[in-house]
C-alpha cells in the first residue's frame, strides 16, 4: 500500500525517484500552497485576556513556518482549552484538599477532558516535540551546515555549523 503523498520538494531532496520537469510541474500544480500571513492575529471569539499569549506563540509558529491564517481557530481553541484545564485543575485540587472524593472525581474527569482537547490542538499545531518531529522537511532545507559560511559569522554560528557538519557526516 502506498504511503502519503509527499511534497515535490521532499521527493526531489530524497533523490530516490526521478521526475521529469513535466512531472514536477504537474505535481506542483496539484499541491496546496497557503501564503503565510503578515502576523498572527487572534480570532474575534477568543477572550481578550488570551490575545497577547496567542500573538506570542503565533509569531513563533509563523517564524518556524508552521502557521497559516487557516490555523487561527485551532490555536485559539488550544488557549481556551488550556485555560479551562487550569481552572478545572484548581477545582480538583481544592476538592482533594477538602477530602471530597465525589467532587474530586467529577473535576478530575472535567480536567482530563480539557487536557485531551488542549493536547490535541497542540499536536495539530506542532506545539509538542513529537508533533514537530513528524513534520517532514526536505533534508536540503534542514542542513544549514551545507550553506556557505560568511566571513562575518560569530563564534556561536561557526560552532553550530561545525556541529551540524559533523552530525551530517555520521
């Protein structure tokens, strides 16, 4: 059974399959490209108290190439579910301190529901390590060590390039 269809840039970078220019053009025409927005603007329905945090995380995702305007609602849902999880966590902790088993069980159930919602949104957006590892990026883009070193590079950049080059040789 064939795997998921991969972007043309990834197929070319892997070098396992030869594509003619006509095939490359045809594949690229079938791919969906969403231009990145200028900034990460929160949805209108998101409470104002969450806007600053939305913009912070949105800008990080935008810089990493993981955010498009279509992702706005999912990221907003993440912040809403996370806020509700925190409130449910406080209520569950208070019920546990009060030795109210029934109330603690109810709030931990609510807490679990909100945690699952937040985790699912986080995985979709690439906010967890494992979800970022699943993102397929062509090796040619990832390998910064192969880029030409400039004479004005600082010591940190030089060391980083050396480590990346050593990692690619292994």
